[in-house]
C-alpha cells in the first residue's frame, strides 16, 4: 500500500463578474446614462414632441426679408389632436439672447411665411433665426438657420424710375435708388454703348442724374444702370436695357441746314437752266402750244351753215358795218428752218 501524497492547496477563487460589478459601476455609469436617456427620448418623442419644420429659406432682396419653411406632418399618434399647428420665429445677435420677432408678429402664426419689415434687424450685425412648430402643449425642436449679415448677404436690385432724354447730341439720365433708406449709401455705374458698337462704363458716381457727352449725334444708344453698396462693397443687379437715338447737336444742325440750302440752290439753278434750254431750242413749238387757234367770224360761220341767208348782200351794201365784223387772221409758215410771220387783214369781199 502506497503512502498517500499530500494534497496541494486549492488556488484562491478569482472574483467573478458579479463581484466586479460594484467596482466597475461607478466608472460605466457616466457612459450609460446618455445612451439610456436617448433611448427614452426616442421612445417618447412621437407622443411628446412635434416634428421640426424643414427646408427653411431666407430671401433677402433690397429691404425684403422673408423666411419660408415647409409645414410639419403630424404622426399618427398626434393627428387626432384638436387645434391647428402654429409656428413661432425667434432671432438673436451674436452671443445674445433669443428674442421673439415682435416687429414682425411671427409668433403663434398659422402660416409658414414670416415677413420681416425694415428696420427690424441691424444691417451690420450677425443675425441668427430659428423656427419651431407648436400644437397645444406640444412643441417641436427648433430649426436653426445659418447666421447672416444683411449688408453682406442682401441682393441689391437695380435703380428705379430710369428716364433717358436726348438734347443737343447728349444723353441725360435720371433715376432713383433701389429703395429709400438713409442708412444705405449707394454708388452707381452706367453701362452704355451704340447699338452696333463697344460698351463703355461710367462710374462709380453718387449722383442720381448723369450727362453722357461722349456720344455721337443721331445715333441709337442703349444703356443699363447698376447700384452698389459703398461699404461693404456689394454690386447690385443690372436694370433693363433702355435704347434711345441721340438728337443732332448745333454743328450737325448747321451742316444739315447748309446741305438743304445748297440742294435747294442747285435745284433752282438746274430748273432755270432747263427752262432756258427749252425756250432757246423749242420756241416755235412752245408758241404753237400756247397760241390761240384762229377763229372764223360769226357771220361767215352762219353763212357757211346756211348759204341761203342774205347776209352777203347786206355786207356788200353796207361796208361800214362790215368793217367791225371781221377779225384779223395771222398766217404762220415755216421755210428753210426760219419762221416768217405774216399778218393779213381781211376786208369785205375778199377772203
């Protein structure tokens, strides 16, 4: 029988997970709380919160400041709640507190458009907007827009009331600013060109009326006007194209008057020379055209119509009456290209 070996002592038991849990719990608790809170919030959101508005846009044009967004769609658990969804807009400056838009009345409104009138915001400070939906005691998370500065983000429209006139070969231009506000300082550019020429630019200028003198008279010109901010520099939109033909200046009018006088003088000289040639070489023809044709005395005409009348015997018996009854007849004849004129006075008893 072999002697029994001495038993080795059993190794000490390692602490299991259950025993380590009290030691690890203080270290894991800060990491687990946010996860547990988010799960609880996600599970409770359909019943305690509305969805946030989406696709918000801000339109800045001149003094127009319009905020738009898409309406929220209620989930199934909230679609049966009484009342209508309303929206509220708030703003703040950099590092400032959130404030309601009391100047625009954009609190608890049923529409999805908030129009901000000037001067609600200071144009040289950063502004941030946010909007949320509300239904009774429920509200949605805030939808925050990127911050903006009105002077740097606004779209400046073209000048208004543009009028163009022409006088003495120049173009006179008058207009008004894109909008009236003494806090905005504008400068202007004028782009002008002949309709088939190269474009020129005048500016920047501060006057709201301009005189364009380097234009050609009696030429059609087109132009556009553009406004810009001085500080910070921001260029605006071009106006519609306006075209106008320039009038003649004093020199051009004098040239036209001289040309008209010279043309009239040449016409008169040409007409006089033509009349001289016509009279010189067509005298006989002209005399033939304008001479009164010879006529037969009335007594002879009556006799020729009715030879039985005793007119001839009466004239022979009374020569004194016959002297006043005859007309003189001129006989014209042409021979050897020379004109000869004969005048024969007809007496009673001769033909």
